[in-house]
């Protein structure tokens, strides 16, 4: 794994090359989507397909990425998380959006009202548990929030002496996981029409595709990975909410059936 990020350093030339290749691939995916949208709906339909919330989110993330570059030279305290520890605007946004589906599901359970969304109780229970686990990992299970003492066994073996599992993963392996996730997101973006169907036929999926491509690009370099996590969580939340509301539907029958349980 050293070939991706030797000794966990963020300045690996190969990491920069990987970012460039993913950016080029993402650009080609978007150009193909733009051409297909313009062909199907004309220039007016193309503008309409881009005039939506997803595009605004993508532009905001691009602006934050530029700030992230500034942060490398002039630390923007309170915006990005410190090298060790939790906190910062970006991380707080990430964990807030991450927990939304679980909170919404729990609110329905407590209200006693039947859910009318696409996702069934088994799928929502599994999703909520996964999100709660992710939330706990992101905040190191409350270590920094509550000033918890770190057991010696963890302090001596965890890369950042934090109460979590993800910091036991070697840095090179973690970079490989992020990069692989970026490639998967590119594949999803490239084949989005085979996976999702929009009930808003004119608007289509172009803006959502752009958000997925941006998420993939941001994940592929250590400098931008905190923003990449936020982008992935936002894209995932938007897809989940629109599927649950019926604004999107899944095309693969097996996936549609599985998620309805």
C-alpha cells in the first residue's frame, strides 16, 4: 500500500496522479451526460436539469475545496477538523446529515404512525444501525466531546490514540479504500440511468451525477477527503430521501425488492 501513500504522507506523486486521472474520467462522464441531456431535451431541458439543489450543493463543495487549499497554508480554525481530534464546521455538517435518516426513522417509530416510504422496516433498521455506528466512529464515541480517558491499550496501539476502530487501519490502506470508493462512485455516476429513474422526466439525473462525480474526485486525495466524506453523505442522503418519497425509483428489480423489506 506504500505505493499510494508512503508512510501516510499526503504528498505522494502517485496520489496526485490518481486525483488527476479520476478528475479527467469524471469530466468525461459529465460531458457524456450533458450531451445526452441536450440531445434528449434540448438546451432548455439541459438548463432545467442543472437548475436544482444538487448543483448548488456541488458548487458550494467546490468553493469549500478552494478554502481547503487555503487551509493548507493558513489554517482556518473552526472550519476544518484538526489533524488529531474532532470538530470543525465540515465534520459537524457531515455527522449531522449522516444521522438524519436514523432520526427520521426513530421519530416515525415513536409516533406510532405507519411509514409510507419506499424503504421497509428491516432495511431502515439496518441502515439506521450502520449510520449510528458511522456517527460513533466519526466522533470517536464521544471521547473528545466528554473528555473520556483513553485506556492505555488503545493509546499505545491506535494511530491517533482515539477510541475508534478506523484509526487502526494503516494510512496506506486507508488511502487505498478512499481511492477505491472514488472509483465505485465514478462507476455509479457513469451508469446512473441504469440504476435510478427520475419521476421528474425533464430534470433527469444530471445534477445528481455531477454531485457523485465531485464526491469521487474529492475522495481521491488526502487533502480533500474530509470534504469528500461530506459530499458522499449528502449525495447518499438525497438519493435515500428521494427514493423514500417516490421522486426516484430503483431500476434493478432485485434491488427495489430488497430495499422494500
